C-alpha cells in the first residue's frame, strides 16, 4: 500500500482533513521563504547603514541620501528621527519658545514610532506560522481518530476480524497525523527562528535610537 493509495481510499472526512493540512503546509512554506528573505534583507540593510553611519558620514548628507532611496529598517528610523529633529529645531528657532528637551522628545518619539512600524512589518505572518505549528497536530489527530472509528465500525460487516481487514483503515487514518506533523514541525522551527532574528533587530534598533539621540542632543547644546 502506497501513501497515495491510502489517501485516495480514505473516507471523505479524513480526505478533507488531509487537504486542509496540505493547504496550511503550503501557505506556511510560502511565508517561511518570504519571511526568510525579508528578514535577511532587513539585517543586511541594517548592517550597511550602520557602517555608513559610524564611519563619520555627515548627518545632513546621509539624510538626503536616505530620503532619496528606498529605506528599510534602521534607515527608516534615522530618516524619521532626523527629519523630525530638523523640523522641530527650525520651529524652535523661529518661535523661540520651544525647549530643546521638546525637540529631543519629539525626535525620539518619531524614531520609536518608525521602529515599531518596522518591527510590525517584520513580525507580519509569523502569527500564522505559530497557529499552524500549534493546531496542525490536533487537526491531524482528529482525522486519525475519525479514520480509526470508521475502520472499527466497518468490522461490524465483517464475519471475522483480522489484521488484514483492520490495517488499511488504520493506516489511512495515521496518514492524517503524519501530514499534521509535516505541517507543524517546519512552522514551529521557522517561527522560533524568525522571532529570535526579529528580537535581535529590535535590540539593535533600540540601541541605535539611544545612541543617535545622544548625538542629536550634543548638536542642540
């Protein structure tokens, strides 16, 4: 008995369970690959920007360069913070009634908001992976239980119960559990890895916000 034969001869409920698990597995693999490339790109962009930033680049020139390109990750945070800093400093110079602490607080809030937007983007669809990893085994188990029930119910029409009569039905049912594990295991591994990678980027973003705030504070003094 091949696995394909077991699937084709399974009951409609078990086949529906298998179909649902295969769809969930396909979608999770799609998100795994897309999220892997997105996080890898964000990490590379962050490293490139940090090298430019800490190599003594002029902040105004770097801001103009970042504003003209497609920004991502730490570049977005820098663009939001420095842009808000320039606007508030100009407003403070025109009005003369704005405290420098307000300028710093405004730029810091802008960077925090940009940081949160970037992290939300990096975290998108990871909840789906967590859901697939947690519920797929139970969906597969439901298909297995249903299939075993049908296998034993069919024994009522058989004069003598033997392993040959019970084995095909139980084997069909166990395929559902196998497909459930096939969908769950990669999703759980990918979710844990992506969560760890996003946490690392979040720590780098937070560190940059604090260090860049100190640099801006020295400029307004």
